[in-house]
C-alpha cells in the first residue's frame, strides 16, 4: 500500500507538471513537419497541430489519407502486469470515407477484422524496442481521419506510431519504419496504391536500420527466392523513412523522461541462480509432457518465492517471477546452443510426431483431425449457397478493410485446450482473429474462384502446445480435400524459432544462435522469434514473423529460416499426402449440389417473382435455392444430390406450365381477386399459378383511396387492364389509361419488328 500511494503522488505531480508545461507552450506552439518519398508514396509527418496534450502525437498524410497517431504513458506502475506494458488501438472512422456506418447505432462499434490485424501489426513492430525495465503502461492510438481510396492507412499508422513514440518523452529505442511490397504485373513494387492490384504478393515489412522487425503478408505460391528478394527490397526501401524520423526527432523531439528501472534486485537474481541446476534438470528431462514440465518449473518457482519472501522485505511478487522466467530462458538457450538438443529430446531441425485423420464425422461436408506433438486441431468444412458469403459494412468496404468473401476460415482457441478455465462468450480475442486470418490467407488462393459454393472452415484447437495456427492450416487443407473442394494441392504450415546466447541483442555468428524447427509452446515463450510460414510445394502462401527480447533479426537469419521452413513444410506435406493426397473424387451423400438451367428472361419472374406462387416460394420448404448466373442462366442449389434430382423435374414442369398466361389478351379488362396486400401495392391472382403486382403508381384513384384506408380486402375483385408480359417476365396489369396506351404501343411495335 505504501508503494502504491507513493506512485500515485508521483503520478499526480508528474501530471500537474506536464499540464503546466503544455499550458505554457500551448499558445506559442508551431506546427512541425517533414516529407519523405518511399517507393511510390510520399509521407508527410507533422506534429504540433492536433492532440498537443499527448506525450507524443503526429499526423501522417499520404495523398488524401491522414492518420492521427498519439502515444501516452502513465505515471503509475501497474505491478500486476507481466511483460512490456504496451497497448495499441487502430480505428478507421466512418467520416474518413464520407460514409455513415450501417450498424444499428450508426457509429463505430466493435473493431473490424482489419482494425484488429493492423493493431497487432503495430504492436509487434513497436514492442521489441520497449526499454527494458520501463514499467509504465503505454498506449498508442491511431485514428484514420481521412481516406482518399488510394493510399494505405495501415502503413501510415505503423510509421506514425514509430514517429509518435520517437518524438515523445516516453523512453523508447526506435525508430522503425514500414513499407508494403507487392507484385504488380510481374514487377516488385514498393508501396503500391490501392488501384494497383497486387496479383501474387502482398507484404508488410517493418525494420530498423540494421534488422528486420516484423514481416506479415500473403502470396500466391511465390517461390522462396523471389520472396526473399521482396523482403530485401522492402528493408532497403524503409531506410530513408527511418532517417527522416530521426531528423524529425533531432529537431523537434522531447527530452525522454527519467525513470527507475523496474528490474529484479541483485539479491533476487543471485538467489534465483542457486536454482539453476534444478531448472536445467527439468529442461533436460525429455520425458516431460507440457503439463508435467510446467508443474515442475512452477514447483521450483514456489520454493524460491517462499524463501525470498521469508528472508527479505519484498512485496512485489512480479519481480520474483520475472527473474525466475528470465533464468529459465537463459538456461534453455544455453542448453540448445551448447548441446543442440531441445527439452523434448528433438534435434534443432526435427519435427514433432504427426498424425492425420479425415472424414471424422460422415454427416459433415468435410472434417479432419490433425495432431502434431501435443497440439491438436479439429477442422470442419461447411459448403453453402453463394448468398451466405461474408458481407462487409459500408465503411469497411469503402476503406478497403473488408470485402465480400466466399471463403472463410474461423479459428477458435477454447481455454480447455491448455487445461485452464477461461472466459466464455461469443466475442473473439485479438489473438484468435489474427491466427484465423493467417490460416485463411494460407489457403484462400488455393480455392478456385469459380467454385459455386461459399466455403467456411471452422478450426477448433482441442489441445495446444504451440503452433496451433499452423496446425489449423494443415487440418483445414485435409478437411477441404475431404469436402471435395477442387484444390490442386494442399497447404501446410510450420513455425520456426530462434535461440540466442542469453537473449543477446547482437548475435553475429552461427554459434551465437540456432534456428529451431516446429517450436512447441515452451520454445515459443522462451525463444526470440516466432517465424510462421505456410505454403505448398510450389511456394509460400502466407507468413508472419515476430521477434521477442531481441531488436530484430538480420536478413541472413531471415533467409536461412525461410529455406529451413521450406524443407520442414515439405516433410509435413509428405505425411498429409499419405492420409489424403488429393481432393475427394466421389462426392459425399450429404454434400450440396448445384446445376445451371437455361431460363429465358421472360420466364425469370416465374422463379424469382413475389408471392407464394413463385417457383422459389414453392420449393423453399425443400431447401432449394436459386441465384442469377447471367441473363440467360439460373443457378439451382440443393442440400444434396437426391434433393436436386427430385427438384429438377418439378422446376422444369412449373416453368412449362406457368408460361401459359391463360389466354389473356393485351388491352382487355379483367377482374382478378386480391391474393396478398403489401405496403407498395397488391398481388392479384391472374392465373391459378401466377400472381401479378398492381403497384400503387398504377392504381386508379378509387382503388388507391381504398388501399390507403386499408379497406381493400383479400379475395376482393379488382378490375384492371392486362398489358401483356413485361421484359422481366411478369404479367403486367394497370388501372391507368396512359400506362395502357404506352404498353399497347410498345407491344404493337415489337410485333411489327418480329413479323
């Protein structure tokens, strides 16, 4: 309690002094800016105009796209937080695209998928440069204030976050810069605009002056050599931007605040080192499972904690935990580098045991169970009609953040996968969204664009001990094969890790680091890199690279890891091919079916017309779905082949029967009963099997008055002029002479031209 009160007093004093300093310069502040050309994009970075009370704020403009980025750090230590206390939020404002959101509240609500992915990319780019021991919570906020439809707001946000942290008084070891590399035509292009379609490659690369920090993107089976060339091009292209941010900071940056590093005292570190032999013994025992290893390590931690709390007046348990897990990481890196053996007994390039199973439940369209080590993923494929494709919000569509998707992969990570109790609910964590999109990008380019069904893959992680997103890629590919989706090849994913000598920031030679193939959960937490790559035998389809405890990796390490992951990926594909080498040739009984019918435009209304007598309405109970293909074709979808075979004769018969208009003569007056009353008119029963709409604009004054007074009843006879069949195929009726005259003139002209 005394420490908390002291921190609150310090924070209050710091806040008052900060406000006083801001108030003294608020009236005399001038806007500061710098311009830099990167690839085909010119970045304008300015400060001092908006959000002047924040510790750091910049406005990044590229063309007509403007992103406001602020950085604010607290003055009170959050002693319950473990790790670097950093939060990042990226939001795309509806006003930026001159649109009002289409949700019920007509305002920005939950973050979209792109907002989550961009927030995660910014976080992974900034976090490696957090100053060790800086304990104050830091928040970076990015608002898209204007969007011109051409320039990338995500790149502006990453570079703006780097500039805001650098120019602020928050201790930070940056700057970094980010660019996008794509293939336009057959050429690699840095920072392509939205108008330039990236056909084969779309990468975001964040880097410092000498290291790669973050790489994320997708491609269409790009070979490893071209992929590495693209990354190297991005690394070189980002250097002018880093230099510009440095000049901006030298001229306009604030003095970094001083702080007391929140690190374990020397006596805590010394006491923890007395447990080194016990920790090494646990890590060398390859018979341990994930659970038993954790139990033994936590037992050692409990003993060390009790001894320290009994012998010293230390109230902050977080410092003890931080010191212990730092010891565990150092012990593990030393074991791997000195002996080349991992905690589960594998060599550095060895995969965990893999087993695959397909058609787990024959009632599903497609299913698989993929196991790699202690990680297990159950994947289920659902095929549905095209109308079930994911549709974006209006604002998200204009900003380009989301698009209509006929292929979706959803990733779920329940708490029981790690034998823990977690929160329930329908909302996904950011991690689940990010992992799901990474797996989706790995497969979506392999699904044919002309496949008639909407495809949803649900990947449920039932056991987890590392690389569950890459296991989802493998399981989803097998499930899609099982569902009969005509993919030419499967995609597989492998996560690689990096171990350096006690987290050394400046490893230079091979003895100073080792690359681990197919890392487990413990190796992910203890290592310095999470290098996820998915692809086929032909090349890479998706990638995500994160670094931890080191400020980036050299291009040489990146290239080496790419080729190591290629060899490992091929071994995984070999195992998958032994289970199911290609897509199912014999369709399952439960699989949906579709066909295309030639339907003249004059008959289309018989299928899609309003009312209960349309073919669509009559076959709705049989779960038959119709969709326009083109002007002369209609797609028919059924839940299985048996249902489709039964429905086709009915559809053809109804099309033949209902084309007969009962001998009605254009221009004559007929009385038809009202079949249904709608807000915009009434449906008249023109033939036993067909209805026609009498719109309010075509009603006589007498009928319109009865309609408005709601005195027009179902089954009541209404006299109308029959004007023949319209271009849409509907039978036309009206009560207005002018409309009748024009319809008869048009009919006469068509008859004359036909003769």
